[in-house]
C-alpha cells in the first residue's frame, strides 16, 4: 500500500476497463477518431492495428480490416448518423469475421456522449459477444427444421397409407362393381385434390374398357371421349393395359406431345400430373384407375404411390365383385329356369330339414305360398305313412320321397299324394335325389314333382269310358242282331211282313242310327286329339237349322213336349250367320237329346232363341228341361270328356263325350256354352254365339 502511495495511484478503472468481457471503445464524435478502447476491443481489430495502435486513428482507416469491405460504408454511415443526430444505435447478432476466418457474433450499441452544451462529443461503442447463443440457436433451428422435414415426410407417408387403407376398407364393404369403384374414387378424392379421378371396367368380350365412375363429372363432350375405350386404341388406359404397368406423367404440358395430350386430358388446357394404374388381379385384367392432377407430380410422389397401392385393393375388389355377380347371374338364371318349370321343385337342407328353395309350381301344387314354404321345416308337414286317394288307393305322402333322398337314396317316378291346407288332394309323380358335396356328404335333397291328378283322373275316366263304350256299343248291336234274327226266321218261314217285322225294321234303323252316332262321337274325339277336327264355315240360316233340329227331336219322343220360344224373331224370319251347319246341328241336337234323355219322367222342354237389338250380331240359345238336373259340385266338370254326372242312371246310355264336343264346336265358333242346373228340378244349357 505504501509503495503504491509513492508512485502514481493505480488506475483501477483502466484495469476494470481492460478486463471487461465487453469490447468498448470511445470515438471522437467529430471525426470518428478512436480515443480509447479496452483490450477486448483491440483484439477484434486486424492484427496490424492491435495493441493500441489504432488509438488516435480514424475509424475509416482501421475499419476495413475489421469489418467486411462491403459493409464498411453502411457502418460508417451509422456512426456519422449517431454523431450528428445523437440517436443511439443498437445491432444484434452482427457477424464479425476476425482474421483466421472465424466468425463471431456480436450485439453492439453506439451511444452518443454529450457535453454540457448538449453537443455530441464522443460516441461510445460497446459490444458483447453472443456467438455461443447464436450458434446454439442456429443449431436448434436446424434441428427444428430437420424435424419438421421428417415430420412432413412421415405425414405424407401416413396420408399415402391412409388412402390405401381407406380404399381397401371401403371397397371391401360392397360386392357391387359400381359401388366398389365409387368407394375407391371417393377415398382418393378425400385425401388428394385431383382434377379428376376415374375408373374403367374391362369388358373382355368386346375388348373395350367402359367408364365406370368419374368424379367430378366433366362436360358431356369430354365424358364421351373416354366412355368406351377399345383395348387397341390410343388412350393411355389401353396402353396401361397392354404394357401391364402404370403410366405416370409428371407434367402433361411437357411430358407428352401436343397431339397425344388430348388422349390424356379431359378438358383442354387443364391438368398436369397424370397417373393410370392398370388393375390386374392375377392374370385377370379388371380395368383401370386414372387420375389427373392440377399440378405436376413426381413419379415417386405420394399421389402416385397411393394410386398404385389402392389399385391392388381395387383390382381384388372388382374381381370379387365380378365373380360374385357372375355367380349371382348364374343363380338368377337357374332360378328363372326353375321358377318357370311346370314341375314343382323343392330343395331341403340336410342340417336342419328346412325348405331352402321352392319354385312357383311347387307352391301352387302344394297349395302353400312360396314365402311360407321357405324356411319351414319339412317335418311340419304330417308324414303319416300312407294316405289314400279319393278312390281309396293307398299312396305315400309327398315328403316321403325327399326324406329318403336325405338319407342318400335316389327315388324316381314315385306316386305320392299332397293333402293341401284346403283339404284338396293332389296326386304327384315325384323324383328325389340327395345333394352331395364332392366329399360325398349329403347336404340336402331336391324333389321334383308333377301334378298327375288330371292325368290320373283322365286315365280313370278313360278306363271307365272303355267299359261304358263297350257296353254302349254292345247294346244296339245286340238289339240289331235280335231284330235281324227275327226277320231271318220270318223270311225262312216265307211269311210276309207283319206289324212286328215292321217294328223290328224300325228298331234296326233306330239302333243303327244310335250306333252310328256313338261311333261318330268317338271318331270326333280322336279327331280332336289329333287336331283333325276342322270347321267348314259358310253362310247359313241359324233359325232354320234350329227349327230342323227341334222338329227332328220332337219325332223321337212322345213323352216330352218341345216348345219353341223365340225372342225378337218370328218362326218365318231368317237369321243369317256364318257357321259350320253340320257341327252346329250336331251340337243343338246333343243338347236337346240330353234334355230328353235326362228327363226320364217326360215333361216340357223349352228350346229358346233370343236376338237383342243391343247385340244384333249375337244370339243366345237355350235348352231348358225339368229333368234330373246336375249336382252343383259336378256342374263345373260336365263339359270335360268322359264326364258323366253321378246321378245319371246307368240305364241312360251315353259316353260322356257329347258336351265335350259341343263345347269344342261352340268355342271354335268364338261362342260360349254353359249350364245352370238344380239337382232334381232340371237344367238349362245356354249357347251364346256370334253370327259373324
Ligand atoms: P252323355 O253321352 O253321357 O250324355 P254328355 O257329354 O252329353 O254325355 O253329357 C255329360 C253328362 O252330363 C251326362 O252323362 C249327364 O250326366 C250330364 N247331363 C248332360 N245333359 C244333362 C241334362 N240335360 N240334365 C241332366 N244331366 C245332364
């Protein structure tokens, strides 16, 4: 301390000043001469100016070695401005390259110092080094930038996967080709913003690609150009098919020739990026997926990858949809065939015994609606072992055959019986077979049956007819033979003809006529069977025909009185019509002779004819008796062949053919024949006949 007091007092401020971590320097405000500076400041200068050599020198002389030459004028201007205006100046993170090329960063300030008159006399420069902060910040920024770059890549990758995943998910939701395509297009639209996305479906039969779906829908003209693309045409969809690889064009404006561009774009001057992915599922070409983008694309861009990735899902889904629809079509075809079969078809599942299919014919034969049949367990239908036909014959119930088939047996041509819910009986001819897997396991059974009730009853009637016919034919023949023998005896005895011989001759004649009528009816029936039955239409007087028949019939009976009832006509009138006179006579004769036959007690028979002014081209004819009549439940079948009502006495001869033939004749004249009757009190037969 003492020695210190002897020498000049230590300049502590200088010590502090020199060791400050802040560089500081004082300049003369007039000429920017360096007045003083600390060591930290000197170290920043060019080596030639260090160690205090810059003191007393103008800033402009040592500044060029200190700051980059280009920045010097601007910096000098800052100093001058501060000196002149007295405005302090602050600068952050100024880069400073010191010799050796090392860059340091500084925050520096320039503060004016005033004298008592308020004049700026000096400028104080202070600078603190912030290199470490700046570098740390720069590093942090770089890391951040790298991170956000990575994040972006992750996001793009994620979005690409999302599109593919979303297409995959959505196309699996449907089995309809159009919906599959729509789902894929919508999924792509939801993630990217393409100008157009569209799909084409392959039509290998016609070697064309057909537009399936497009979003958004372009103008009609543009749409028409891509609606149908031949496999060998110039469109990129066809090229993609031929080369089996996606077509990717970064920018249509530069990547394809002006002429070819029209095949890629939908609307002129629009579209840059283009992708067309051929959709192959194994060796099967399903179609194409195309997109046009507003901006150029990169071949490895997310859009391209997403479309290619989605294409795989779309191809698989379209293939499934196609197979599904082929199977469906096949099934529909089969169903249509089965539904139109006149035979009933029923399929029964082996595992639960439920009916899984029944066609319309099955439903109408069994008398149960299809909807009710399907899903019903077979055992719901009573399976009593034997049922009997109305004729008393035992037959198996209809489901018997199918139950055997379920146990693996094949049954063919089995007569079975259905008792319908309404109680009616239907006789069936059934065949049933098991349905097996390739392994031989029985999965179900099918039964095919046809209604043979009518055939059966026809057969029965035919048999009955044969016995009736032989009896009917034998009766007149026996009578004729008897009469002939009588005459022969008389002739042998050389006697002349007496009253009994004359009766015999009349009897022979009558019986021969009757025989001939029976034979004629039988012939007519076989003519109808073989379509040899024809009408000889010609103009005739219907009234005259009717009068002749009535007159002829009157002479055959004494017990009955035939009364003619004409409405709207006189017996002397004519009633011109166009008809087969012989057939019409036969028909009218049949109705009148039936009225006589089936009124064994005799009585009046009314034969009527009516022509009204309202229907001048039509007549109504009726034959009314008061005989045995016909039971109500038999009346509807009375016009069928071999049908004879149960109340008719077997002694009343007949083959059950007359009304059948009458109906054929009237129907072929476009007329209508029907009967009204009350059992026990008589019948009326009507014919409505057009005259032309
Ligand atoms: P058939 O030769 O037996 O008379 P048809 O075909 O002319 O044959 O008549 C069929 C059946 O209709 C007859 O067997 C009879 O039972 C009934 N029938 C026809 N006409 C009459 C009638 N006028 N009155 C009662 N029953 C009739």
